[in-house]
């Protein structure tokens, strides 16, 4: 599985080859929520994702 | 896609039949007829009144909605592309999306069993979900039907409800310093609970005093006082540490307590297979996935014991749940049904490999 680096701590994460742009991942070592970005040339990188929202309800 | 033209009418029919907890069977005849029309191969009611409909053979994907609502009948109507009425949001809209989504995906699925369950008593004691766990129900993936505004739920808090009561010898209200008040004892306990569980957001345990009764006569100190307190707590708090703290606080205040309901918190990661499938389904449809943590408690907390590949998802604004303003847009219902269909396809592909 290809590895990408975490933009928060610099560590590395396994990202499946079939991952879609916009897919969310968690870096278990530092707890960062990350989003996969793919540019026009097809190169992949991770950026910090929006925080998990809080929602009322049950 | 003809099915989707019926989406509004199906939800209206579900909503106009009043089914507070314990009275879910009123909708069983309609569900049976609908299951047949939507292409489900099997439909049955289990021992506690959960209605199940399924098709296919193989590993099971369970779409677990609930059929009951809180009490309080509201007029049901379909107006300006929205269905109004009790349960439109919580949670007949999500249940309708599950049935429609499963029907949409049927032709594209292979070697997988899809089951939609309309569970009972989610709004009270969670009997329907507990029954599945106790009966050893097996599923590889579960999506629980709750209004998440199409968000993907990764966590629900736990819930601990306790009854606390105090007794005292009482006395005349003109000389309280000579008497003993049960209400004073109970209030001292409640204040201590309040200081300990005083959160204002998901991560922090909260408390709510939901019932309080005391006093026998306007001129006497109360000899009996009774209250019900609900505490909500997220991971990593555990019920055992909370109960142990409660025990000590109750002893300090001279109060007796009894736990009357307990549900542990649940939290899953984004790499959970069913969550990944929901995210990918939304991305394929051009929708940006949104993860949510719910401050309440749902059947997801209970059904987690069947499989850790679990989430809760559904159309509807959770702020309208349990209000007189419940309504759901048919467009949101249709979008949710399409997401469910795409998710089932996504999951089934991975279940075969």
C-alpha cells in the first residue's frame, strides 16, 4: 500500500491505491483527521480535514 | 428510478400511521405490502415485533431503522416537496431511505444478503436492538437509520439513567433547624452530580435532572424525595467509573440510588469498512462526506456488539427530531436512498474479494 506523509506530524500513513479524492483518513499515531487531495497530474497528498462535527440527537 | 417517484408518498404513509413505542405493529401490514412491491424476497416479524425484510444470499448487510416515534401525534401532510409529521425526521425518513436504497441496488448485487429491519422501542428501552444482540443476529456491516443530515456518524455518547431517593424524619417548617429534610439531602446529591458532570460539548459528560418529586404537606419538611437523573458520557469514559463515583457521592449525601438504564458509548474509526463505503458512495455522487459525533445515544451503541463495522446515517435535520416541526424534504430522502444504494454496491464488491 502506498505511503503518504502526514501534514501534521510528518509521519507516514498507508493510503489504499483505490482511494478517491476527498476520502478521509485518520493518522493513528498523532490523531490527525486528513483528506486525500489529487492534483491534475494525478499526484496525491494529504491535507488536514475539517474537524468532526458535533450533532445533537439520538 | 420509478421507485423514487413514490418516495414522498411512501414516507407520508409511514408518517401518517401513528406508531409511538409499543404500537409499531400498526405499520406491519403496510410494510409487508411495500416489501413485496420493492422486491424483497422475505418479510417477517420477530418475537419482539421487529419487522425484517431481506433479499439475496451471502454475508449480511443490515440496514437497521426504527419504526417507533416519541409520543405526540402530529398532522401528516405532503406539501411543497416536504413530508411533515411525527417521525418524518426521527426516524421514518431514514427507514424509507433504507428500503428504497436497498430496492434500487438489488439488481446490481451478487452473493450478498441485504436486510432492512424496522426495530421497535428505540425511543424507550431499545428492546428491538437488544433482542437482535441477544438472539445472536449476525451481520458483517450495519447502518443504523437516524437523522444525521447525510453525515456519517462515528460516535454516540453513552447514557446512564439513575433513580435517586432520600428519606428523612421530617419536621415542622417553622423550625427546620430541628428537623431533617429528605429534599435537602437529595438536592445536595444532585448539586454534587451537577458539579461533576457539567459538560457543554460532546467530549464532556453532562447531566440532566429529568424528574424531581418531594414533600407531603406545605408546612412540613419532606420525609421523601425522589429524582431521576440522566448522565451522558463519551469514550473513553466508562459506566463503571461513573457508577463508582455516584456510589461515593450518594453515600456522602445519605441518598439511595438505582441504575434504571445503561448504554455504553460507541466510537468507530474512519477506516471502518462501512464508513469508508459510505464516504466513497458520496464522493462518487459528488457529495463531500461529513463525519459527525452525536451527543445522544442510539441503536448504534447496542448493535456495535454484532459488528464493529457500523455507523448511523440518514436524511433529516436532527434539530427537528422530537419537536412539533418534524419535516423532511423528498429531495433529501431520494439523495439518501441513492447513497445507500451506492454504499451497498461498494460494500458488496469488497465482501466478494
